[in-house]
C-alpha cells in the first residue's frame, strides 16, 4: 500500500495528486497546480512556450494551447478516487467500532444502565461505578426504544394528517391575502394615476382660463391706451403735413381730413381718468384648484409646507365668507400673497403675525363676465 501511495504522489508537492493530474510526454505525472507553479518559476508564460520536466529535465513544448494542451492521466485520477473512498469507509468503520467500545475498560458495550441512562460494558457493572445500578441488555433496550420511537413517529404522522386540511386552508388564506394585496396596490396605482390625470387636467384648464382672462384685460388696456394716444398721433401727422407738404392743393386736401379729426377729438373735453390696476385673482383659481381636495391631509407630513399654509388660509377664509363673489376674492388674494411672501423670507422675518386686513373692490365683476364671453367666443 505504501508503494501505491508513492506512485500516486506528486514529485513537486510530495502529496497525493490533486486532480486534474497532468502527464508530460516523458511519462512523469504532476498536479496541475504544481505544473502551473513550475511554468512560472521557469518564466514560461507563452502558449507556445517550453519548459523542463522537474524530474528528468526533458523539454516539453506547449504547442499553442498552453497548459490545457497537456494530457490528463484519467487512470491515476480514478485510482485516487477509489483510494479516497476506501479510506473514508475504513475511517467510518473504525469510528463505528470505536464508538461501541468502553472508553474506560476497552470492552464491548453490551449493557444499558437504567439508573444513569448510559451504555456500559460488563466490567463497569461488575467492578465500576455502575455495580449497584439497575441494568438491562443493550440489545433489548435498543429494540424497546426503536419500538417506542416508531410509535411516536406514527402519532406524529397521524397528527400531521389531521392538520393537513387546516394547513391547506391557512395556505389558501395566505395566498388569497397576498393576491388581494397585489390587486389593491394595482387599484391604488390606477386610482392614483387617475387622480394625477384629473389634477393635471384641472391645472391645464385653469392655466387656459388665466391666459384667457389675461388676454381680455390686456385687450381692454390696449384699447384704452390707443384712445389716450390718439391726440399725440394726430398732432404728429399734422406737424409732418405742415413741415413737409409744399403742394397747396395736396395740403388743403389733407389738412381738411386731419382738421375734422382734430375737431372731433377736441369736442371730447373729458379728462383722462386714473386707471385702476388690472390684476388676476389668484384666490379664485386657488379655490377652483382645491375643490374636492383635502390639502391639509396631503401636506400633513410637512407642517411648514406652503401648500398647507395656503390651504389653512383658504379654509379659514371660506368658513368666514358667507357669500362668495368676485369682489370677495380680494381678501383671499391678499392672504395668499402674504403667505407666499412670508414663506420666501428668512426664519427671523416669518415670525411676524399672519393677521391681515381684508379689503375688497368691485373690479373683478366686469372681468369675470368678459372672461366668460371670451371663452364662449
């Protein structure tokens, strides 16, 4: 056996071969890892390199495939596998026999001490620590325990069978619960997307309404501006005519038209009125945007949120406003603008009171009608 172990030992590491086992053309065998180390030590790193056999010093050419091109000794690997299996079986047999021997007297264990519930040998009973204890034959005790063990297994099997239906029912409940949670999450996502779409649609609609209101007010301002600039434009025309027209006939013809227009303007002796500042009510659109939304609940995670502050101011305004019309939005506009302004200030500046006086005007009533007419057009 010693000779066999020697033949199956690697000349480099002097241990049993570690598969894969490589056989050189000179018939010497080595572990693959040992050949790899040999190539490194001989600076053979190219796939077409060559190296010396550590045993006989004959040259081996790698021929383009590197170390993978060397022949494997499958026979040696199989013999190694058989030896390892035999060694494991032998070790198991020795371990089993050793476990059946008394560690004190090195006698076969054939009795069972019922007092200490410990396997013992005959000498332990006759002369050892167990001589006054009640004992029985180990084989009989072994059979009794096997029978008791089998009966306990049968009872467990019966209990398992009786609980199978309950287990299946619980598993079905769990599966239904998981499936239900997935369905609910899908529904929540779908409803959430619908809500987001509704809000986005409302935002687009309100933006269009703001654009429409802005257009109406700008047109009105442009019309007033055009009327106020008429005297200046007419004066410029008359001056240009007076300075540049040398033809008497053409001058008389054109001056009559301009003079008539000047007389018409001069007959209107109304003084220009101070123009009211045109604006768009932010409160009206905030109210429209917040309809159907519980902003306070949405913004609860951030008590300093500007959205929450605006919602609180709006709710307070709405609860104290019995009749909502276009003029009553002025107070809400002031509340919202002050809230936005305070939110942009530094923390020291925001300590000021949020109690403001609410003013109102009749400016919005006419604009609302004009916006509605513009939308119809």
